[in-house]
C-alpha cells in the first residue's frame, strides 16, 4: 500500500451508501459494531506504525470473531518492500495456523490494499476484506484497479470498503502534514547554516 498523500481526494465521511463496493449488499455487510471494533484495532496498529516512523497503516486478521494476528506497516524498519500491514498480518496468521491458506478469515486494514496485498489476500483465500481510506494512487480495490472484481481470478473475497474511512484518512493526513513540516524545518535549518 502506498502512502496516501493528503493532497489526494479523500473518501466522503460517514456516507452509508459508500460502505460497500458495487455489487455488495451494503445493508448486510455495512458498518456495524463488530466492524467498528476490529477496524479500531487496525487503527491502533496504524498508530504503532506511525510511532515507528512508518506510514500509519494497520491490519487485523480475524477468524470466528477472534483476532489471529495483527500487523502494521514496516517496510522502512525491516528494509522490506513487502512489509505492508496486510502482509505482516497474513504472515503471522499463516505461521500461527500452520497453513498458508486462511480460509474463513476476515482482514481489516485501514487503507485500501495495493495490488501486491490484494494478490496476497486472494492467494490466502481470505473470505472477507474490510478496508478504510481510499488510496487514489495504488488502490487495487476500485480506486486504480479492482482485482477483486476480475472474473478470471479464481478467488474473490467479499469486500467492504470505506469503513471508518474518515478516521483512517485523518491519521494518514496528519502523518504527511508532520512529514512535510519536518522537511521544511530541515531545509530552513540547512539554509541558516550557510555562510
């Protein structure tokens, strides 16, 4: 998942009609207390990413209403371009259950998955994907491409979009505002040191 720059368009706040992707039954799959609880856990993971200097994205993998694994963005700290929140959670869950197939599991993630993460979600056979903020640069659940609607792919997770999107987007926006402010301070400090 790529960083969501705050200059990009953000999802509408609280629009119940935007809770599910086209073709999904928003009434049956929409925002409920259970989704809120697990998405809040994913947001807590995103805060851990931010504390580590990573883009604040978090994920929680659930089976039968119980958390199997969590993850947050760690590509910088791990020196690993694949260490997105979703991948970290999928790897931890697969190790825990002793199987790369995670059938019957649900994945909650604060940012729309990229193509790499969407592919991993499909390969793991995740039953349901719930995501928060749109990623207009690399989102693979409808923003740029929609890998979950491709009929030739052999697995299709049920996808619910924009759950707690304002909270997810605000966390990302705040991170990038701070990052830009720090970059400006560094430029000003460098100019001040010049003779």
